[in-house]
C-alpha cells in the first residue's frame, strides 16, 4: 500500500510542529524520521557561490567545519545537487520528502539562481525557510516594510506544506505537474498573494486526489 515517508532534518526535528497536521491531511500512512546529512564536505561543496554562475569549488576547511557544527546562516545550496545526494541515501520506491531549514535554489534558464520552496525529482526536498522567503512578495509589501532577511513574512506554513507535499505526491504518482487554476492546491504559487487564493482542489484534481487527502476547507481560516 502507498505511504509517504517524510524525513525532517536535524535540528529542525526538535521544533517541527506539523506532524499531526500532515498525518491527518493524508489518508494513507505518513511515516516521519529524523534525518542528518553525513557528508559536511559535500554540503560545503554544493554551496552557491554566485547568483549567476553554476560552479562548484572545493570548500575551505572552515566551511566544512561550519557545516559540521551547523553554522550555516545565510548559506544557500544548489537544490538539484542536494536532492541527488538525498535520493542516493534513501528508498525512492514510495514518495519520500526531506523537510529542511536550509535555503535551496535552482539555476534557471535565465542564467540565475532562484530560491525555491521545493525541488522535485525521484524524491523531493522542501525548504521551510524557502517557504518563508521564496514566494515573491507583492510590491506593496516592499513599500510597507523595510525588508531584511529575518523579517516575519505572512505565510501559513502548514497550508504551504500541505500544498507542496500534495504537489509532489501528484507528480510522483501521476506525473502531474502543477495546475493552472489559481484556487487549486496544485497551483504553482510564486507570491504570497497567490498562496492566499488557494482554497482547495479544482474539479479535475479533486477527482484525482479525493481518495488520498482529507479536504477540510483551507479557506475557512484566514490567509
Ligand atoms: Zn487543479
């Protein structure tokens, strides 16, 4: 029977608040496990060095040491490389997801890195920090706030987590990539305003997914 395995990277595991929310969202079993990357050299190697170049360098010893000690504030990783590495260490015959606090980005066709909430392949990596920072904010936000990287951003993390997990499930099971309907949980949201417009599943995806998720209306709560 289908189940999903969700790895939560240490040290996020200790403060992770969404075990029950996620378990009650899916109708199949969701198993959680604490995860730790074992190769600090590799993590330091796949750090993004420049926003417009996809090049990797042998890291300095201090960078490897900082990885070992978890001193990674402000570090952004190449999401594709991190996902490959993760997939190599786990079973991908069922949907498997890593939830991390690391910031991840992927190199776009425009020749620049873009911060991501999720990177998908045989498995997926969801960045909780990416959930907060990756969706571009409306212009008004920039006008109203002097914007720093530590500012609190109005996003319902549990809602976005459900959306991203379901997007990966649909991709894993049906090869379905994103929905054009803006109210649908499979919509590829780029802004917090778009996230707020999501209320549930569209007709097509409700048919496809009604047997795997409990659709308590997302719209009943604010944001
Ligand atoms: Zn849809």
